[in-house]
């Protein structure tokens, strides 16, 4: 039987959460990992409309691109529309998982799919990936009698997680020395003389945000008056990067490319910043609302930057930098990836029904 945990494992096998931006709220946001799964619905955003569809069709898990509970929540009641919607999902035992920026950036994710839709070749990351929590290496020196107790304590506070594995560590035996002052109270040996003690050097990875609580747990569990440990910063692992840049098969104009986008993304009018007749070949892109990447697009020499939407002053920035800007809409740049994800899950789990929410639509219409 397929469970929510199986869906999560599949999602994180290709859209690793370490690729998510550090401000993001990704992963399992509502529900039980052990919940059996018969139906999966993907969507761009959970709204009262998409939630009602999921409940009516007895969905087991929703994979939503945009997270719910994005900001800290002090209460969850039916007094407000979002609270009412989430309470209804919880009552229906529907799990909610969001990959968001991890799915934007992963190989084969939304940005790669968008590049494929418009026919880009030689596709590369637009910006080096800097998201995800910073990792540290904690090295503790522990006597044999404390080994299990210390490890249990630091694991409970979130150290030792590597990918889909937890309680990870490495240990090697050695000899520690110390000389206690008159004010010391050593657990092993005596003060006033040098002692040699058999100890284990134990290494754990630790998210920077959890370091304080992990060290507090280590001190509580360790029998030494003053435990010895080291903390090392770890360089970020290389990733696929954020955004994409590539080349069209043939030079075209900014206006013609806008028309092709409208057809391939099945969207409304495409906003243009720049001369519609200017020649373009190199295209940078980032799905959603990604005006902050305009400087990156200019840096790599792109002729045009494609994103869903941009603020007024971001449009002025593109104009000042002499780079074209195409704005087909937030929904238009991300909905194709949501549909592609439903197809992927249907293939991966043939005994489970999977579809992209059929009631979801761009909230913006055009007259």
C-alpha cells in the first residue's frame, strides 16, 4: 500500500528540500505520514475552490506548489477563509505537501520545464544556488559510558540528518588528555595531575539554526564538567542553481517570442518591456514573481528575461539595463509544471489516481 511517506520520498528524490530557499516553508505541512494514498491532486495554490475539489473527490494528499501556513500562525479556526479551508482539509484527513522553490530549481523542475516549452538549448543555471539551511559539523569527544546518551540527545534535537536518513554519525576511538585546576571537579581521574582517558571522537552534521539546542542537549547528556567539542562550518553543496538561461534555436524578435509564449503557455496577453522589434536569442528565465533576477539576466548577457510578473520599478530596472522583459503571468509560468508533476506521480504510482486540479484557474482575466 502507498502512504503519504512514499509520496514524500518520491518528491524529495528529485526535488530535494535542500534546494529550497531558506525563507521558504516546504515539506509536509498538514497530515499524517502513515496515511494511505489512493488519490493525489497537484495544484498551484490551495484555495477554497481547489480544497473543495480535493474534498469532493476524496483526495488523500495534495501536492501544492505554493505552501499553506507560510507565515507563523497563532491560531487555526474557521473564523477566516484560510482557517476554514485548512480545518476542512484536516477534517477530511487530506495531507498537504509543498515543494515550492525546491521544485522551481531542481533538475527537471518548473524552470527546466519552462525552458523546454519555449525551446531553449544549452540551458544553464542563472544564479548559483544559495538556498537551504546552512549545515555545520559538530565534533564531540565522549567517553564510552556517555556514548549512547549523548548521541540520543543530539539526535533528538535535529542533528545527524543526511537526506532521507537520520541519526547519522561517525565515530573513531582515541585518547584524550586533561589537567584539572584546583577549582575543577573532574568526572574521571583527579584534579592537579594530567589524566589520559579513552574517548570517542563523534561527528554529526547539524543545521546552523539548531546548533544552540543541540549543544545544550549535548551538555546535559555529557557527564564531563566541561565537555569538549568543535564546530566547523560546511561549504554549501553544489546544486543545479536558481533560474535558467539558454538560447533559442534561431534569433527572433521580442514581439514574436511573446506570441509564442502566449500560444505555448495557453495564457492571456503577455506584458512586454522593451522594443517588440528588437532581436533576441539568449533567454534567461525564472518562474513566478522573480524580478530580483533581472540583474542576473543582464550579468550573463541575456537579451530577454522571462518571469511571470514583476513590480513597476523592476520593469524600469530592466528598461534601464537594456534587457527585454516578458511577463505572461504568475499562473502561466507555473501551472504547466504542476500538470507535469501530476503526470510524473501517475507514472511512478500506477495504482494511485493522480491529476492536476481541474477547478484551478488564473485569478486574473483580461477584457
